[in-house]
C-alpha cells in the first residue's frame, strides 16, 4: 500500500506484538525439545573400535584408538559401510586420562556415522601440548592416507572434505591448537577445554571455523571463568559456549579416578547432554544436515533447561528478532528486517522461511556478499489467507551463511488476519471502530492514531463510500 496509508508495518507490528503476545509464545510454538533429545540417543549403527598405529611425518609413530560405524558394537566389530563415506573427527584426551574413559561418547559418535580417532600419545605427567596438538592432526592424515590406500579397509570410506576436532581438558585445548594450525578441520567442539602451552586462549583467535566450547558451571579443575569463557571471548563467530547447569570436569568421563572433582549434575545426564551437543554440531557442519540447525542456532537452542546457551554468537544479526503485522484476508502485507554481517569474514546469506501456513516471501532470497559490518534490508511479504473471522500465522525467518551453509540467525514474524472494519484490533467491529472509521472518512486532514490503513476496506488506497458499505455489512462481526 502506498500514499497516506503507507505507515511503517515494523513500528506498528512491534506495538501489536506488545499488546497481543509475550515473547515466550514464539519460542513455545517453534521449539521442539523432544527433537533436540533424539541425537543424545545411540545412532543407527553399531560402534566398533580397533587400535591403530599412526605415523608422524618426521618419523616414528604413536598409538590411537579408531572408532567406526559397525554392524554390531565392540572391539573389532564388523565395519558397516552402508552410509560411507563418513566424516572424520580427531579427539584429544585429558591430562593423564586414558582414551577408554571416553569410550561411551566416542562410540556414540561412531554410531551416528563418524570415524573418531583418538590419539593415546602424551599421556604422562609432563606432556608436550604443542606436539600433542600435532598428533591430533596426524590422526587426520592417517585417515586421509587410509582412504587413498586400495589395500586398506578404509579405502574410499572417509569423507576427507569434512574433518572435525574435539577433546577434553588438555585435549580440548590441544584441539584448539590443532584447528588453528590445520585448514582441513571444518568444525571444533570440545569439552571443558583447558589452557595449554602454547596458549589455546591466544590460538583460538586464529580459528575461523564454527566453534562450540562445552563446559560445566561447577567445574573446579578447569573453571570456565579461567579457561572456556576467555576462549569464547577471544574466538570469532560463529561461536557457542553451552554451559551445563551443575556440570563438572570429570562428568565428561565414563568414570572418575583419583583427583577428580564432582558436581550436582548426575554423570549420566551430563553425558547425555554432551552427546546431543556434539552430534548436532558435527551433523550440521560435517554432514550439512539442515534438519538440526534449530538445535544449533534456532529456537530449540534454549529448549533444554539444563544448558545455558546465553553465550551463542552466529555472527549474523537479523533485526527485529520478533516482528508482527496484520491485514485483511487477500491482502499482501510487508515487513522490513535488517540483516547484518556481524562476523569476521565477508559472506553472502540465503533467506529461508519455515513453519508458515500463509505464503511468505523474503526479498532478496539470496544476498550479495556483505563485508563485516555491512547490512542489507530484507522485505518479507505475507499473503494473508482469506477465511472467516480472524486468523494468525507464525513464520520462522532465517538467514543462512554461505561460508559454511550451516550457521544461521533467525527471527519470528506473526501475521494476524483482522476483520474488515476492526479498526482497533480487538476482534470485534463495534461502535468504537465506527467512530475511528468516520474520522478517516472525513478526509486526509484528520489524524487518527495508527493511521487510516484499517479503514481502506476494499484495498483501493482510498477511504470512500464503498468502504462505508463494507463497514456496514461487517458491523457487529466478532465473537
């Protein structure tokens, strides 16, 4: 609509939202906690594991455990290549902690279709963090070489274009060092990452892949305030720091040993939450599984009450994050959003719409490349469906980064279908609406709060006797 009726839908929408719906309604409608929990359960494969010897480029070798999708579970179980090629994840153990104490989590990832290779090197009292980080890299090289070797059972089985890194405590810090050094790594998710020498806190500033730093708020060995929070603060978007309520350092292990801490969160619950976080993040970035984006960056992000996700920065700003508009059945209404590249690298964005029942179209649907700090206006058009009485539609709008095809920011848009003649939006056409309608009929010099758009009942960009006839027909309509 143009001319004197073209008032700002964004401004009026915000006012309507404040009157009609609290912010919690959007999250309640859009979130699905049950779906979030699915990835905490075992995947479709069994989980096998074997010991392997990994060569170092400069000579020598070290032992590692390789976990893989299998037809059953256990050491040496038959390999299941039905979903190959599978992404590879290199995993770093904690200080003086055996890889087998992470058995259930590494088997979990294998059951979801990953090769997980965990170095057993540098398990003594005085480890070389830098060398350990390089061993995590050589584990990925091992997978590459086995993938290219016709004589290996891993021949053509590894998705070498999609490698991830993980680890716990010292191994979490080493996974940061490895990711900063190795361009093959596309996603980093670790647990209670500890500061290392050289500094993982400093190194993470040079990491430009998606990062997820899982931590427990009752960790007394590697307190988040001195380790994962400075890492998060120094990291570039996209970055997350899921903080487990009551989580503790050794709660990420299958069993504790001398010197471990404790926390209020049961170990089984902590491991379940951690497995869901690991699997969803890796599925999004290493498998391009778009069905999980809501768990990683969308409305489901805040659906698990035991995980504090207030530190979550996709590097994309989509504003307003809640908007609303309204109109009559058959009318097309438009709302403006501002999309800003808040990340460190130039990126283009795809604009996507989900959950809507009424046709909802963003323009543009694909942006040009935006430099850091650069913005573009996105106009979202909603075609309000015809129907008796009032009606409501809620659309989920997201902007997805072209850099990794996984990172998103989202906003919600509520559209209300009003009765023709309902000037004040209270759901009935009554004397109060009649008074406002008459004011609009009197002429353009009359100022009516909210404007006279609601009085143009035949949508011809004018308020005249035809609109008055429509108003008469609808007078008294409502519940």
